């Protein structure tokens, strides 16, 4: 599993390098860097925490519990912005999209993730998170007409190969 994870991370780095954007750490970007590191740590902690809990609970109820805990924390953080927003300016389409896509992207994906942790374990399931940049690259090509360069294509192939090796 270790070699597969390292290989998939190399692929992710190639995807990032191929974007042509300057990579920067520290400076004005430090807040974003810290938030990303904290999010990655908490996601890894959550994934590892699920394994023993999945011996007591089914994936769907556990995912619902974890989403509830996350929703409380995020709601507290969002409270200042929520209090200053003019909620009447939002049309029903925004509300419908929030409910629909929130249920699909958060609810269904967390239930599938919990099922993966139960069946494969945290390490093997965690390797699938390296597919996010590959999916983002493909989605941006389709939806935003973004250009994909050879190094990003190669990085995607390496990432997929690494995930395949890691899950074995």
C-alpha cells in the first residue's frame, strides 16, 4: 500500500505542476496553507476514527452522525456571515441546489466513504482521495473547457496506477 500511495502522490504533484501556476507556501498564502493542512489532518483523523465505530454502527447512520458533528462546527464558524446576509435575496433555485447537491455530494459520498472504510480499512479507502485532482482535471476540461497538458495527463495516469496499487 505504501508504494501505491507514494506513486499516487507523485501523480498529484505532476497534475499541480502541469497547471502552470506558481506554487507558494507561506506569505499571504499561509492562512490557506494552514486551513488545507488542518482539513487534511481532520479528514485523516475522521477516516481512522470510523474503523472501530463501524463495528458498532452501519455506514449510513455513522455517516449521518459525522455529518451532524461537522455541520454543527461549520455552522458556528459561518454564523457571523449568516447573520449579515440578506436571505430574502436568494431565489428558490439556490435553495433547491443547496439541498440537492448538499445531499448528493455530502450525504451520499460520506455514506459511500464509510462503507469503504468498513470494507477496505482506512488506509486503502484513504488512497482514493488522491483521485480528487484527477476528477477535478477531467471536470474542468469538460465543464470549463480547460486545457490539459501532457504532464497532467501523465500525472493522472500515475495517480490512477498508484491508487490501483494501494488498494490491492
